[in-house]
C-alpha cells in the first residue's frame, strides 16, 4: 500500500466509494470537513491517539488528515507499526480545501 496520497489521489479514491478518514486535528482547529457522501470521519486528536487505538479497526484503511499533513505523516508511521492500514493525505485539510476551491 502507498503510505501517502495526494489530495487528488484521495479525491479519486473517495469518488469510487466510501473512505475512512481519521481527522487528527485538535478540537480547537476543527472546522467543517465535508467529504463525499457515504465516507466516514473519525475525529481523534493527535495527542490522544496512542490511548484510543481500540477505537480503530485494523481491517479498515484510514486516510489521515492534520491541518497541513506533516504531523499525520509521522502518526501514519506509528499506526503502521501498530498494525493499522493507513495513508497520509499530503498537505492535510489545507490542501483538501484548496483543491475543492480550484
């Protein structure tokens, strides 16, 4: 599995069917995050993630988002080491919003 995807690649995947998103932003920075219909967003602040792994399903692939994508890249490696299937979305929600605006 590719461990990082661009926003465009993510959008193409989401257009094919529902995706599992893991939003790692702190609650103070979370705004609306609209995805294509049927996709699911799980919100777990990055600082709480190591203690909340039981809320995730190792049988699913999660696409990780932070504001700019840097911290989610680091957390993607942590989650892979814990046996989860994950991909970092390069550029995070900033790139996603910019893509939607274009």
